[in-house]
């Protein structure tokens, strides 16, 4: 079933609210998993952008020392999706500090999921 633009927008807003709620209660890993739970593959660009911002919000809650554990908490599908988002973020001209943090996430993902994670992402045409 294909969702309308308005349905995608509502779903994205609900995800953002849930992520914010989890972050307020200091449940960072759960917030990260929630942000990755329902990727907006067929959503309009605006909704995809909002989903990416929500994920960045969840990722920013982690200190560098916690990132490896956070990636280990995720399942394979969520790890692959997170890797897709990392490549998306690098294409957005984000601040240098943010990009440096993204490289820490990348290293943790490769350490946890192996280099196959990179290959799966690069050859998958379905992007959030």
C-alpha cells in the first residue's frame, strides 16, 4: 500500500516525537532504533529530509565512546540503513565537526557489520 504525502508527513512527525521522547528519558539506543525503524523509501523529498534530521538528532545524543555499543544494538537492516544515511549526510555539506562525528559512526558500523555493509549500501538503489 502506497502512502500519500500527508500520511508520510504524519508518520515522520510521529517518529520525531517518539525519538524526542526517548532522548528526554535518556534512551539513546532506543531513539536511534526508532529513527531507523520505518525508512521513508517512497516518501516525498521533504519527508525524507525530515527523517534524516530526526536521525541526526538521535545520533547527536551519543558521546564518541558510546557509538560502538549503539551500532551493536542495531540489527543488520538498521545498520545498513544507518550506513545509507551516513553517505546521504556526507553529500549535504554539513559542518566539519558533524562530518567528523559521522566518520566515527562509519568506523563503528564497519567494525560491527563488516565491509559488506558498505557494499550492500552502495548497490542498493532504495534510498531513504
